[in-house]
C-alpha cells in the first residue's frame, strides 16, 4: 500500500473509503458481507494473536476465550460507523495508535482479499491500493458524515425503500437504532442527539437530498 502524502494523526477522526478495482464487486453474497464484518471487528485490535483464518478454525469455546482476551487489549482504531456496499465500503473511525488506520486497512483488505480470491478462484488485488481518508474537523461534519455513510444503501438504490434502511444488515445504522453495537461505538455520535429516534429522523430527513448530492460525492470522500 503506497505511503500517504499527508500522515494520519493519532487521536483524530477520519472518514475512510475504498472500492473494488475498476468498481468490480467486492461483496457478492451474505457470507462475504458477514466475513467482511468479522474481519473489521478482528483487525481493529493492535495485536491479534493469530490470523483471522486460523482464529475461525478454532473450536467455538476456544474462539470465545481468545476473543474475550482480545477485547481487553489495545486497539488500532475505534469505529463509530460503517457501511458495506456491493463494490465499496465506508468507515468512520478514530486512529488510536501511530499508523493505526493504515495497519488496520492493510490487515482488513489483505485478509478479506485472500478469502474472496479463494472463493472466486481469482488472483491479485481486490481493492484500490490507496484508500481515501478525510479528517473530520468539526462536530457538524462528524454527524453529517455518519448520516451520509448510513444513507448509502438508499442513495445507491441497493434497497427498495428508505424504511428498508432500518433492516440493512451490513451497516451500523441498525446498531444506532438499538443504541448498541458489537464493535461500533454508537454513543460517540448519539450523544449529539436526545434519542436514537431523533437520530433516525436526522438521517431520514435528508435522504432525497443526498440522492441529488450523488453527483458531487467526491466532495465528501476526496
């Protein structure tokens, strides 16, 4: 992965985005989406004791024991929200360790690419070499980016209606409605709202407008 001209600073929040080479599909079925979520959860930690592929081969009891220990260790990044789409992904996160985001993305993409290539009998890279990263500078930008990320399935016509967004399983939006998340800190953004219902209204109120903004999407991700 090529070095970045502007370094990513620990303690700062970033909107991370990457897509498949030539916009090719990166997630083609439920099993692949689920594997990607598991990979995100596993590699957010600073020092996983083994590769994810080896971890998943352990017996369930051993997996539970290993993951319980892992959850008590330091993390590379803290994840606030995410969305997986058919040919790209968005993650809003804070870097906790020096070069944490680059290490996290490298582990995530390398691990998932190996899995995807094995399943599809292909070779080579799956994602673009250089991911995009935009530093979040204000609270207003933070909450609007979370809305932008969570609206992606609706904006991209991956779901039939806005109401389906509540059930879209490959996003942290359902976690926000439940005020809990397995590997997502929903409180960080929900604290700007009186309730999760208010946050839902905040997201839904701009759905049509965001579809119109699709033409200038680069302003949000570049």
